[in-house]
């Protein structure tokens, strides 16, 4: 999947339900991840908002990817050799 296309297809700030749709997970799961601090968020009054960058941080952390604003493969993946296509 083209990372640039993915970056443009997702809004810069999402509600928990929008984030759940992106991840194809349920309401309970997204709120559990938020309450445990796995996915960071902020509130404006009572509305919970999740910046796209917080979702990218969560994905990188969960997948063991070194992340500096661009998604890059970590060198220590046990599933494949360095440089091998997955």
C-alpha cells in the first residue's frame, strides 16, 4: 500500500469511532486502547480527538517499527531477513 496515499486518505484528526473504522476494530477495543494509554488522545470539552500522528505512533510501537515521521522497517525483525520483501 502506498504510504503517501494512506496519509492523504485519513483525516488529520479523528474521533474514536473514525479511528476504530480505520483499524477495523470495535468500539470497546478502541476505548480500551485509549483508556490504557496505548493510543494517545486529547479532549476538547467532552469530545475525544486523536491526531493521525498518534495513530501512526501506535502502529509503529505495536509493529516494532523505528518511526521518525516516515514509516521505516526496523532492522531487528525476526520474520524476515534485512532487505527481504514481506
